[in-house]
């Protein structure tokens, strides 16, 4: 964490990795907070791809009008194989120099921060990360931008499925996003009143799942919902259905994979406020001379985490919520 | 269509087949309209299964309070293999006699009407059908109850997917409901501005689909949405992806299957008003002595269609909308 | 209705009057349908004000990407006192000539069509009207663009109010838009299960309203909703509350005025499809040589109505729905 | 805080005060957590009124099925003048004894807790409070149940108003709930990108408001949103409009009062999870022998606050958010 007192005159901002609702609110906050401090801003289109291929656009207060409520990202996102090479990153750094850019704000998840961190190490680029991913798997912040929106989108979908499950007294296996972590699966299962949640963090015993479902059936519960994180080691909802359907053949078991709807849509209030806080904070800490850090909100206060720490491990689930799900089911 | 002038004193109402948003509004309208005419109402739980197994519940105005906005059906729905047998239908008819029921209101799709029609033919049961299915595939009515809600649910999901498609400049293949008919696929494709819609009613030429997608890419359109009806003869979105992905390997093609979320949720204004009209109309035509008819709204007026006609064929798509989709894409 | 066979090469499109959800979908359809027929399009900003003040913008297929789902209007709307003068309209007509514009598509309500009609009469401007207003008060079309969206927005708000009314067993007077017509009030009252609807089209007898509310209270109904059109001759919900509150002092009566939320938001599927049909139809009829007409959809078919007829009177409510509301309350 | 080690066998639960989304989820959690510990539960209808008038209903796991997603409260809420008298509270306490109730869970805001506290003091009733109010004004918890839902409802409404403000380039004054506190006003103003927020916690200088609005107009911002808390000392949006309209006569200034829609609707994921945590926690702390405490979640951990402290003052706004709003406007 270097603390140069060189005045920051120009910054660049990009979004990278999977898009998440609230990225636009974060971009807006970066641009507006910079404008307040008379810092120039370039938006870089298509993430690291655009950094290499010189897709820089000047932005001002007006460029970010009326975007706070929009899903997706006006800066676009993209993969860049080239950026995984030293040569690619060299080109990126050269472009940053060409535009006299003092610092980079990188909005995204751990892949995004890994990229920014390499740019810092190899080329001395000042960089601040803003955590935005629907997976909520980044340490150093209580929540990531987009998580709350994805949660509510998944929940509204499950509410609809519950209507049908209830009308037909059926069993539904619903797969939600979460390759490595079960945040969405755990919280939607509590919030939807699902009977069971299968999480990547916990070993799933298929026999135990069957036993629990059977118990519920005995209790006169005639519809049931199982929420499955896509990264659960059973292999997801379709594979789980294959494993248990013979034992519940009297049931009309159905599978729903919520998929990409969880990434889009207007961000919730919480995500917009979080994105606004973190976007503004990114500019503030750059001005203060920080680099190679990620901004986060922990216990309602701004917290800085070194990027290398932020990318070193995944955030853990709150175990009290796992217990809660079991009590209330 | 018999026109007995015997006074209707007691009726039964059931929901059957796939649930659709607005079924509760229709049940409410049947009960309230009957109450206005001093007719007693029994609700039959679990459709034809409950008719056989004597799941009759007395209903009054208060039984249907505060349900107009709910998805699913408070009367539940179920399959009944037994009702497919003469013996099963005999039991059903006996139960209707046991409760002195003069007529049956059957809310559902063509399977529901086929059942009601058999009861009428074999046992002289007076029956009126109310078309409720998200597929909109019933002739004799401009729309079926639940179609508008399903359409809007699918559309909101596609809007969210568009956010991500746009952010990542990706190609998305989105599968919507519609086993035999493409109503949802066609209207959501127009309403979402999708690039292509694949409908069961039209022969899909995969080479032509590829050609069109390629043209769009040439036009600088960098994201694209293809809406696929589940019953399209390509076999749905996953199979389509397999057939075309090699030709678009530079694209990050994604598949979304919207699935059962399309059946649930609070009904739209249009579905609630339609359900209210048709539920009340069902009672009215029973009082007037009609039977073996389905009530519908055509050109904004009530229309009766003999049940055997209603189940004789599927409704056709409006070809002008197919043309419109092509002009506006 | 003139039918010149002169080829249409360039058209202009504007939105005017109160905005309604779906206006953007209509603009998109005009632009895309014109592009299909190799017609150039100018968008005119700020309605008739921009026509006078030369706010013309060239539009192509890309200008209208990703707007179909947006509320409001990208062309903006505005009042123009100047356009009410002959001199103002002369300037507008001169601008249309300056850009070699063959015809004007005017999207809006009756005020919009009155303006277009004057331009036609005084300066021979070819003009086609596209009905877009949340009020649904235009004859010559079964629905106007924006009506279905406004209805659903109002309904969702009333559903929320019903939750509170039900929890507290309160009486709510909810005012919805509709200065001269009760379309929104009537359909939302049916769809929300409101106890009473007060419509501008019917004389409201306050004593009768009190009597009905008292009857409901006697029937053990402990919460109640009254939907009031803003144009009802009682003067709206606040004035109604003043007139009846003394008779229901044991109740905790509350007033909600839904207001401008009814104008905004993403359009529903129905409004987007209608806007797409009418926007494309406007271009088609211009090519065919029609002028001074409004396009509409009646009984699911395209219908042309002379503009002077369209502005000559308000559409009437469907009286069968008024009866239905009374039966089901 | 007494810590009797007497085993808890039977508890009662009630909801009181203004309803808020998530109350049902809290009731469900109380009932399910109690069932897990083999504790009997009575639901008391209509809050303290029902406690006096013996409206006790036995509840079990099935009584709370399928309510987690519902707004309002199945236990209803009501005012009770009688409970403000010693005599009334004596009756309430007698009823609790009659049913052998060991402890009371009171779900609501500060008025609710004041009532529970008096019961404890005067009659030794063990009581735990669960904070549920859309106002978020209770100390001892980071958020109250219902706040997040109200925030999102208000925000969605403001998003719709922004569409119209933007289309017409108008100035809108939007009033949100908050009699004594500006939580909803502050967070919705940030999340909606409003130009100004007027909060009860800050002295509003009308001349300063005018100056700021004028500056924005000079900056080419042609639409603007002012969010006003109902409790702002200007007197709310209507009064504010009267004070400033003459200075902005060129603008078509409009007022919207969002009102009671903010209380209803399905709770958000966050509110359902919070309500589930707090409902379960209330049972847990009763078993542990606590009384006269309120359960809350602070920094993501369960926290107990003595009821007398919880009702002693209002929670304060986060001043960093007030600053943030100013930077980003």
C-alpha cells in the first residue's frame, strides 16, 4: 500500500468479469466523486480487453445521468485472454500512460482484482478495486455490489415456483447461481421457506436429503422446494433429480434452473447505495494515496483490504444462518 | 347444448391441469356470482381427483376474500389417472349427485374440458368450461386466463437477460413455455426486441437461423437474443445451441430455460379482469340453461363455444404478428 | 383521407402530451419499419415545441436499440403555447419543408392529434396519429399505448395498500388517474377486488356510497377499498373523505393518491406489442398514401379512423364491466 | 433483565402498531422456533386490543405455512385506547395468566415496546420485543423489519416518476414516509439519484433549496427530483411546493405523495431473513430467561437491548450518507 502524495489528476474506470446489478451505480459514483474533486475520468470499454485495445472514453457528470437504475454496465464487460499474458498487460499499462492516467478503478470480482494487482506489480499502476459480483464471495466487505439484487431476483422467481408447487403439491428442485459459494442458495432458502438447501460449503449426503424429504412428506407437507447451488457437489439440480427421483416416483418432481436472470435487472436500493458508497470511496482513497487495495463496507464502515488478501480466499458463509434454515424449515 | 329450465340451486367448481395465474380470480368470480343468484357452491379440491375422492368444500363470499391477487389455485390441481376410466368418472358423477349438484364449472385447459365433456356425455352432468392456461391455445376466446401474466413474467426475465447480453455482447438462447403453440414465444420476442423467434407453428431451418444471426453480426449488432418455444421442432434451446454453437464459437453463447416461473406469480390486471368476467359468465350461462359449453371473450364480447369444438383443435397464431416480428427485429 | 401515390422518402416522428409507457416502443417501430422500406426518419425532440424550434435528429435502426423496455420517451415531450398560434404552426410547417419531410407521425393523445390535424389542414402536412395515453380515452382503438402498463402499476400499488387495509381493518380511499374517463378506476377496482369504484361517467351519490359501505361493514367485512377516479365529480379522494368521514369515525380512514407513478415504468408486454403494431402500421399507411388518420387496433385488426373523428369525442366505458364490478364486490 | 430458570412452556405472539413487510415472516419464525423447542404458541389477534379482549388462537407449524412472502400481518394490528389504562393492562395480564402463558413476543415499533414494558413492570410479564417498522428508527438494531421493503417500494415508485420527469423535463417533489426520521428519504434519494433530500434531522433552508435547484438548472440539468420526508419541518411536499413554485414558474412542478404503498407488498429477501433471525432469536432468549429486552442485529450479530433503552431515543442517521448524497447529486 503505497501512499504517494502526488496529486491525482486523471483516473480510469472499468468493469470486468460477470456483470452485476449496481455496476452502473458504481461507475456513476466514481465519475461524480472524481468530478467533485476536479479529477478527469476516462471510462474504459470492455474491461481489460479495452485497456489493451485503447477503448478509452472521456466521461463527465452528464455521461452518467439516468444510469443508476440500470442493470448491466454501460462500460460493457468482456473476457481478455491477451490480458493473461505479460505482453498484453504491457500494452494496457502503455495505454494508461498515453492518457496520463494516475490510477485505475477496477469494478468486478476476484478475477478483476487479480488483473489489477498484476498491473500494479508489473507496471506500478495505482489501482483500487470495487467488489461487484452477484456471488458475494469476496472477503473484506460484508456484501458485494449486485448480491442483494440477485438474491431478490432469485427469491421472486422461487415465490412464483412456490405458487405452482403449492397448487400441484409437487416437489421442485431449484438451482440458483453460486459456483463456489452458497450465499444465494442459503439466503433464498431461508427467505422462501424452502425445505432444504444444498450448499457447496457443506457435504451433501444424498441419502440424508431423501430421509429429510420423506420426513416432511410424513408431516403432511405436500409440496416441497429444494434450493441447490449450482456448485453443490451433487452436480446441480438436474443431477440431483436423477439421483433421487426413483425414491419419490409418486411425486411429480420438477427442476428449474434460474440461470442468467439472476445477473440482470434494476439494482435494489441496497445495491445502489452500496455501489454509491464504494464508488465514491474508491476515488477518496486514491486521492489519499492508497493503491493495491479493495474498498469494502464492513459493519457499516468503510474498510480497505489489500488486493492480494482480497483474492487470497473466498468469503465464508455465516454458520448461524445455516442453523437458522434448519430450525425454520 | 341443452337448455333445461330447471332452476340451478347448487354448483361445483374445480381447477384442473397446469395452474395459471388468475385461476383464483375465476374461482372467486364463480363463487360471488353464484352467491348473488342465491346458488350454493362447493369447491372441489384437486380437480377430477377430488371429484372422485369426495373432496368437496362448501364455499361462500368470505371463502374467496383476498385471493384475487394470488397465483396458483386455492382449490389445488392434480392429475387423475382414475378419471380416465369409465369407472372413475362414474364415481365422480355419483359424488355430484350425492351433493345434489346441478352443474359443474371446470376451470382449465383442453384436458380439463375433455374430462368435463365426458362427464356430460356419460352421466348427463351439466358443465361449463372456463379457459385458463398460460399457453393461450384454446379456440373460442381471444385469450385464456393466465396467458397475459405468463407473458409478462417471461418478458421481465428476458429484459434481465438482455441486460447481461448487452453488457457482455453475448448471444442468448432463451426457451419459453409452449409445447404445441408459440404464443408466448412470439409475443415475448416482439416485446423484448429479440432478434429471432422459433415457433412450433413454423418449420425452423437451422441454416437460415445461422444466416440471420450472421447478418446481424455484420450489422454491428453485438448482442443477440433468440427466443425458442419449448415445442419448437429443433427440440428447444439446449438442442439448438448444440446445432449452432460451432458456427459462432467466437461468441459466448448461453442458454436460459425460463421454466416454471412462467406459471406463478400475481396475475396481471388483464388476467384478473378476464377471469372475473369468465367466472361470472359461467354462472350466468348455467342459470340460462346452457351446458357442455366453454365461455370465452371474443372481440370484447362474451362468446359460447361448444366444448367439443373447443377441444377439437388448437388456436392459431396471428400471422400478422409473425410478420411484424421480422420487420422490427 | 388523401391517397397520393407520391413515394414517401422522409418522415418525422414526435411524441407529445403526457408521456405513457410504450411511447419508446412506438418510436422504435416507426424507425425500424421505415428503415425496412428505405425511408429516412427524423426524430423531433420535445413534441410540437421542437417542431417549431428545429430540434430535428436523424435516426436509424441503431438509434432505437435497447429502448423498447424503457418508460418515458427518448424524444421527450413538452407543452407548446406557440403551437396554438397560426404563426407557430407556420414555423413548424416550414421546418418540415426544410428537411424535405413527406409526412409526420404524431404519437400521443387527443391534444396531439388536434395539433397534427391543424398542421394538415393549414399546411397540407401528411400526418398519421398513433394513440398513446394512459387514459385509454381515444375512440378508434380498443386500447391506447400505455393504458395496460398504467393499469398494472396502479393495481400493484392497490395490492400493497390492501395488505395494510387488511392488517389494520381500515378503510382506504385510493385515487387513480383519469380526469374525464374512468377506465383505470373501473378496471383496477375489478382487478383489486375493491368494494366501490367512483367514475366520472357515473353520477356519484355520496349517500348511496355511505349506505353501501355500511352494508359491507354489517357483513363482517372489516377492511374496505374505494377506488376514485381523479375526475369523479366528488372532487377526488380527499374531498370524498371529507364528505364521509364523520359517518365512519370508528374507522381509521386513509387516503392515497397514486399520482404520477402511473405514467412511468417499463411497459407491459401488451403495451409493447400494441406500440410495435401501431408504429409499424403508421409507416405502412403513410406509404399507402393515407393522411389525417389515426391508426388503431379494433377487434385485433388494424383500423384507420379520421383524425377529426378521433378527436371529436371520448371513448365510453364498457357498461358490462360496471355491472361486473357490482356483482363481484 | 430477569434470568429465571423456570422452563418456558407456552408463549404468546402479537403484532402491533403500523404494519410492515416481514411481520408475517417474524411470526412464522417465532412459531417454528418455539415448535422446535416444544413450546406451545398462542397468536394474539389485533395486538394489545386482542390481548384485552381474549383473541387468542393456538398456532402450530402448519398455521404459518406459506405466509413468509406475504405483506401485512395474519395476526392483524389495531390501536387500543384501553391498553393505555392500568385497568386495560390488568385485563391483558389476566388473560395471559388464564392461558398459562410464560412470555410474550411483541413485534412492532417503539409504541409496541412501551406497551410490553408496562406489562412487564406492572404485572411481571416476561416480554421480548422484535423491531418491525418501516421507519427504521429503533436503536439496538442496524435495521428494523420492513425497512428494506419500504425502501425498495419507494425507490421503484421514484424510478417511475423519474421516467416522466425526464420525458417532460419537469421538477418533481416526492414525499416519502418518515415522521420523525429521514431514513427512507435519505437512502431513496441516494439510490434514485435525486437532486436534493429534505430530512427531519436537518434544518431545511428553503432559500438554500432554491439556490441549489437554480444551480442545477444552470448546469443544463433539465429534470429534477426532490425527495421530502413527510416529517421535514417544511411541512412536506405540498407545503414545499407552495413555498418555491413562484421561483420556478417556468417549470411544470409536480408533487407526489407515495403514502401507504410503502407499508405493503411482499417483503424483500433482506427483510425476510432479518425477520427469520429475530423471530427465532426472540424464542431463544426467552428460553435463556431474558425478559424486557429487544432483539436486534448489530454488525451482523445478535444483540439484546433493554426495552427501556430501546424506547428512550430514536436512531440517528448515518452522517456519511448525508455527505455522500451531496457528492453524488
